[in-house]
């Protein structure tokens, strides 16, 4: 009898140790789980609110968390653009700490692999670090004319195109959403350049661009998006399909259902268990 009790005790110890080990490894691994529009992040990383060539805006919303690969991407993009173009990038939403749906807002940004970055160069942010109050009240300035039919040459700067070129040329980037009018302008300025193929026309996105990274290696529960079905720069019929005959922009549907279920693995993460 004593032996059986001892055996059970030893076995329980092994089980406890084993599960402790599993939990410890889960704690240290960051992982994007699910799809861009229905998922979460295990152990997200936070972007610091100031860095070389960038400042986070609206930090009070708590959406500066992402997959560590996204954080590294933003840091390296900002550094490179700052060095080459003397820019100060303002970073808006990435994801919430656990990822998941953001109420009444984006349908994507759920797995820490999407980031909104302002094109607009804020004149004060280029001189100094903005105060928290200033950051909370910044809204991206559109670079389009009031009728949204063309790029406003007074608001457009050629560095906007150069920022997008650096951003899209990174192999980690799956696609970048940008207004069709802006893409049309870039198609005339950078004809035939292949990075343009990663720029996906989408309405809105006229003061900021939305970067979407591919699923990082080893994130086996991360669902990739269907590859872009265009070849080359996407400046032909793919782009023209976004315009009505009168030159206004179509508002296409995203094709995502708003009520997609999160993967089961997200429940403990969203409930703060780890
Ligand atoms: Zn976005």
C-alpha cells in the first residue's frame, strides 16, 4: 500500500513538473494565433512609445502591442527612413495586448501583424518628442484633394513614396493597404517597380498606410492570407477596377464576416490566464 502511495506521489510530481515546464515555455514564446481578422497573440511584445525615427500616437488606446517581428519591423523601418529621408514616423494602431477584436473599430489588427503608420510628417514631431496630450489628439492628415479624386500636390511630398518603397521592400511584408489614388500616383512615379505589387488599393488609407506582415516562422497556428492575385506592379486593370467611370473610388467589400469565431487557443489568452 505504502509503495502504491509513493508511486502515485512520484507520478504526480512528474506530471506537475511536466505541466510547469509546458507553461514556462508557453510563457516565453510569442505567437500569432488565427487569422488577421479573427485571432489573438500569445505573449505579445510592446513597442516603446519613442524610438529612433518613430513616435507612438494615441498610446491611451493601448494598441501598441504586436508580434515581436512586427515590433522589430517598425523599429527597422523607422530607423532606415529616418537615416535616408530624415522622417519621423507616427505609429498608430498595431494590436491590443492580447490581440483579438477591437470593439467598434478595425476588423483586422487581431494577431499583432498589422500596423497603421502615418504618411504625414508632423512638423512638431520632427523637432521633439510629442507630449502625451499631443499624441492623443493627432489625426492623420489626408494627402488627397477634398473631392478625393487626386493627390493634393500641396500635401504630397516625394518622401511619402520613398517611405512606402522602403516599407514594401521588406521581405517580411505580405501587403500594404493604401488609397487607390495614391497607388495611381506611385504607378506613374515608379513605373514597373515590383514593390508596387505589394501595395493593395483600399478606400480610406489616405493619410496613413496599413502594413500587414506575413505569418512569422514557427507560428504554426497563424493563418496566412490568400496570396495577392496579380503579377508585376498591379498598376493595370487591378488598379483601374477601383475607380468608377466618373473617377470616384469604389468602396469594395472586404469579404470578411464580422462575427468570425476566434480559435479555441485564444480563450485562455483573452481571459488573461497566460
Ligand atoms: Zn489598419
